[in-house]
C-alpha cells in the first residue's frame, strides 16, 4: 500500500519504507547495470586479452569507456549547476545537487549503447546532449521528456553516423580475426534480406555468429552493453526483485517483438521459433526492455499505461526494424514512444478509473484501435511477407 | 587567492577534468583505434602465413610490381592486375623459404584478391588463398560455389612454375572466376621472375620448317614423323623424330632442344598444319615386307590396311583392307546411294591397283574417301621415296 504524507492536498507520496527513496532506487538501478558492465568488459576486454589478441592497455579500455560515460555526465551536470545556480557555486552546493540528480546513470547507459571504438570526443558530445539537452534543459532529474541516454545516442548516431558506422564494423579485438560475418552485425545481415524476396534462413542469420546460445550469452558483435541477454536477464531479475522496475514492462515489450517477428518469419517462409528468438536477442531489444523502457520519468507511471507503452514500443520496434531504413529500430521506437508517454499515461489513467464510463471506452478504443492499425500496417509493410499476406487473406485489392 | 579559489575553484576543476578526459581519453581512444589496423595486419599476416606450412614469420618484401596487361575474362578489354602485398616467408631458422604475393585481379567482378605462395627453392606454387572477392555466391552449387565444389583450387597446389602451359582448367558456369584466378597465378609468376634474378620464365620460340612422314623402312617402326625446326634464342636448327602424336622421340640431326621446348613441340607441330596425323603406321614387318597402316575416317577406329611390298621394295604386291568400321551406307547419314560398306574402300583400292588412280571423294562418304585418299597418297609417296625420289 502506498503511503502519503499527511495534511491537506496536494498529497505527496513518500517512501513505503524508511530508506526506500529515489537514492536507493538509483543505487539499485546502478547495481542492476553491473552484470552488463562486467560482461561488456569481459567480452570486449578480458576474454580478448586472454586469447592473446590485445594488450593489457586495450583490455582495460571497455571499462574505461563505460566509466568515462558516467564521469562525463557527472562533470557536465556539475558545470551546468555551477552556471545556473548562482547560490550554490561551491563544492558543497554542487555536490548536493549532483547527489540528487543521479547524473552517472544516463552516462553509463549511453556508453553501453555505443560501440567500443567510438572516439572519446563523440562520447563527450553524446554525454553533453544526453545530460544537458536531454535532461537539464528540461528541468533536470524527473522532468526529462526523452530518455537522456537514448537522446544522446540518437543524436550522435545520426550526426556522426559515418564515424560510428565505420567503427561499427569491428567491435573488439577478437572480431578482427573473424571472417565469417565480415564485420556485419546480425541486424545488418537481417537488413540485407530486404527486397530480395528470400526467406530468412538460420544459416545466413545465425550461423555466421555461432548459434542462438551465443546470442543469449552475448558473444556476438554489437554495442558494448546490448549483446548479452544473459547479463541483462540477471539485471532484470535484480531490478524486478528490488521493485525498481515493473517486471511486466520488459516482458510485454519482448513478447510483442517476439510475436510479431514470428508472424513475419512465418510469412517470409520460415516458421521456426529460432527467428523470433533471434529477433529479440539481436540489437538492443533486451537492453532497452530492461533499462530504458522501464525508465520512470520518460515512460508512463500507471501499470495500464506501462502495458500500452510496452505494446506500442514492441510494434514500433518491429515496424522500424523490418520496414525502416536503419536495421535497429529500438532507439527510434523508444524516442517516439517517449513523446507519447504522457498521452498514454493520461488515457490509461482515465481508463483505469472510468472503464465503462465516459470517456473511458473512447480512450480505450483509441489506444486499442491505433495499436491494431499499427500491427496490421507493420505486418503488411514488412516487405518479405507482403505477398504472403495478400495471397493468404486476399487483401491485395484492399491494400 | 583564497577568494578566487573559493569562487572559481570548482568550475576550474570541473573544466580541467573535462579537458583532461578530452586529451588523455582522446589519446587512449586514438590508441585503441590505431590498434584496429595493427591487429588487422597481424591477423592478415597470420592468415597468410598459414599458406606455408614451414613458415614461421613474414617480412615485407619490396616487389617490382611489374606492369603487364591481361585480358579481362569477359573480353571487354585489358587490365593491369594490382599487387597488394608481398612478403618473404621465413622458416624458424630465419631462412627465406617462400614469397607470398597478394594480387588483385578481375573475375566475374572486380576485387578478386588472391595470395599465392611461391617456393624459392622449388620454383613452384606452394599453395594459394582467396583473401576476398565479389564473385557470385548467392546460387548454391553455381558460379563461385562451383569452384569450391569441384576442387578448382587444388589445381594450384604444388604447380610447377616451369610448366609451359601455365594455365588451370576452368570450371563451367564459373569461367570468368576461373580466369581471374588463372591471371592472378600468371601475374604472380611474372612478379616472381621479375623479383628474383635466378628464375626466368621459360620462353619457347619454335619455328616449324617442315614435317613429313618417315618413309625410311629401316626406322619406320621407330618414329613416324620427321620435323625440321628452328628454335631458341640462337635459332638452332634440328631435324627431330616424332611419334604418331607429334611427341619428340629423338634427335636426328642438329642441336637437341631443351626439355621445355620438347614439351611444347607437339603443339607447335599441330599448329603448323604441315601434316595430319590421321594416318598411322601400325607396324612394318621386314621379313614379309608388310606394312600395316591405320587411317582415321568417319569412324574413330578407322580403316586398317595391309600393304605388301615386293622383295626389292620398289612397288607393292598387294593392298588389303584388314578392317573397316565406316558406316556411310547407314540411312541415318544420308547422301550416299552406292553399295553397302565397304564398297567405297574397295572401289578406291580397285581404281588404285588397276588404274593407278586415286579417285575423288565419293558423295555421302566424304570422310571415308578422305581417309582412303590419305592412305593411298601416303603409299604413293612411300613408293616414290623407295624408288629414290622418282
């Protein structure tokens, strides 16, 4: 049962138990990121070093890069506070502001979203966008519309796409020696199927990287934090156990991506469960599901809103992934959904309290209707299955 | 000072931290980026080194990068293959044992990069490795995939650089790709010859002056043809004995050709058009003065004739057809309206033995006629030679 501070309205919710405050939540969130950070260091640094492919200096770089992400965000917020808060231009004042701003988390997430060989100056720029533009200019912690880390990632992804893409070809020292996939990420390989009319094949999509177990463990190429579903799963269990995140948001999001990918796979000529499994284990689906789709500020707050948010997010991810020009889809769909977080929160809030009274049915119709239209459009527009759909349901004339 | 630090110390510290991250983090980041190239080169060289089993290390080698044009496989002109890299391969004792040339040629598409390792000791190709290519791989069992399926690449292993016909067998459906690899191999050999003075590509220069049947009955069982050739840089002259397939058997007079020239000789003789090897002397029996010849007609088994010479070896006593497989009278062939086989052969023999006439070709049995004409013309010439040229 939620507890509220006594007195006259407005009521301010307080922690359920003593010490269960934002600081504890953010600490737990950071702990939840640890499996991903450690795996990222192991995969891109330690194991490559143990294989004799890189030097000690190179081995520490992944950890350095992730720490730099957090540190840069921290310093930039500190400078922002110094500039904007004239009354607290001292160490004590700034530290107090920083302690309640939790600057490190978006910086660390940002670093985990980027490939290992991203130049530091790009990380600095991304951290600036994430922290200053994405967070502080919106009013600081608790007021940001977009997920700050994602905004930073998206801006450098578009602005410096050439540099980041060039570096993307190689993700760590071990991958230099791997000829089998010639530098392409799994999603890049998936994108190569567009317009070919070829059925998805396990041989082309999975085998160059090993098997689906490798995808689960995360030994495939990808950005620092996104490859290991295993590490993310540990983080998820911890965060859900500590009630930092709602457990159903990642589950619904991943299930939506899984289901739609399965349908697309079936219509593209392969009904194997491997394809939707591949789909959720590639790119940033798992990472976003646990660490970004659950972000408390830029996503809906009520449970029904979170469910709708996750459903929409899943549909958009599949839409952008299979139809859009970029192979990933997760980042774009999250940014889009960040914009709609408030309307969804509002609508779902009304639906919860007025399910059968005006305007509850209207709102639920709008949300469900838009969702269904998006699902249908996603399935139809997913090139490979277009023909299959028209032949299966004879929708050709309608479409 | 204290006031200044109180007022600006924190912002200076934060800015300084940012600057330090920018400088030292940037250096670290740059180092990492540079390491990509270093590691790529290491892996690349490790990969190349696997071509040579005894190889222990590689050392960059400054090749001449010889300029020479080759035809594009699709016949749209010529191009200069590109030398990408060259490395000396050293064994564990640091001795140079091989050279690796990485060359880029043109197959079905541009960008066919192949590494060839050539043995410095044996002057042969140790092995090769495809570094990268843009050939068609989308069709299973076809194009580039067919090269793999049909073990095309095994042809390069241990291939002697001194082979006159320095080519490989192309694979059907992948002929452009095959040609691309062949050119890469040939270019590697040319580079090798240009880079190492102790190796020369053997150049064959043979001029066929005349080729004749051997009409000398004392040696007719030993060799069938005698060719007069001019060859080599010094224009050496020789009269050489050849077997039925124009293979060199022995020197009759003049300078003996080298092994490479001997290897190349059959092609030169065949290309000269001086003589056809459709007629073969199967045997000559000097006790019965009987010569058995076989001449190829419509049937590959041909017509086998036995010619018995008189005791003074100035004329023939008889000519008999031992066997013939010609089938010009088969309705399937059409055009022939005479008696059934071997009517044509018999008619040629009757005209020749009775009237000393070699008939013109018989319609519908042209190939058989040509075979009989060849045989009787050969006999005519034999008799001329046996009679001292008259």
